[in-house]
C-alpha cells in the first residue's frame, strides 16, 4: 500500500502572523426545517505561543469548530488557514499531511492503542512519518519525560491511570512537533485535580515550544488557565466583556 500523504510546501514561521486564521466560517448540518447551524459566521485568530480556550454549552458548536480548523470537516462558507496553509482549499492528501505534521490532536477519550506500550503509542506518528528508529526512540523518550512519564514507557494503557493515559495522548500529539495543538474536552473524563494538571501541562508546553493550542472546555477552573477565551453560543462567537 502506498503512502497517501504529500509533502507540504514549507512556510517560514516569520511569514505567518497568526498560526490560526478563521474568516467568516459557517457549517450547517441537514436542510430545511431540520437544519442545524452548528457554526455561524465565526472569525478569529490565534498566535504562536498562545493557548486559547473555546467554551460554550453542549451543542454550542465547540467540537464542530475544532473539527473545521483541524481539517476533519469542511465549512460550507468561509476560509481557514493554519500555519500559512489554506485548510479549506486543501485536497484530501494535503489534509492528511497537515493532520500528521502541522496539527496535533488530543481527544477526550484518549484514543490510545490498547496493545501498544506508552512508548509505542507515542511513536505511532513518527512511524507514519518514517522517522529512523534511533531518532524515533530518542524523541519518544524525551516526550515521555516532558509529560512526566519517563518511568512508564513499557506500560500499556490499561496499566495507567486516566490522567497518565491523557499525558501519553499529549506526548503523542506533540511527536511531530506540530504548529497547532487541538484538544477537544481533554479533561472530560478526569477528576478536577487531574484535569487541572493536564491543562497546566498543555499551557507549559505551548509557552515553552511556541506552539498554538485551541482547547475546548466547559470547566471554569481550566478556562482561567488560558491566555484567551472564545465563547460560542448557538454557533456564534459571543463578544467578551
């Protein structure tokens, strides 16, 4: 089976003012009286080294918006650029390349492979990118240390706590050094103390590595840790007070 990704043209960091630029984006599901306007005319930017919280009630459009920015879904109108790449105009192969390199994802359900160790889970994106084994092993070790799991490399997900599993997921999302980290309710299955430690970790990584992060959450305690907050209501951005 051949690799379906394509090499994306390099975009110098100095040429990108904002890592994320969303312009008048809308997404509707269904038609007629059954139509659901999940995202309505949303525009915003997010800069390098910035952690932006996306908040709103269930059904407000948070997940849809993150999926659009991450190239997991396409808008009906508007334009999205990530690290200088036009996500809305990209073909499927270009989107796959963006999701494997430019954008990292952390989900509420962790998404780890049960039969793989923590180190092997973190190394999956590097294998897909065909990183040489020696370099891959070294990078995995550094990432596990970064998230505080250097001594758990050989353990499988079922041997780890929920917070530890999410830390492995964060390390995996960072494996290919993405420009943008997208986290959809990353603390939703964790207790408040563990959830805060994960948010602290995300903030520290974003600031230290000059990345950008969009984090969907409804937890006020976690929102306080963000550099900036976007509030969605019925698919629209609500102006901040």
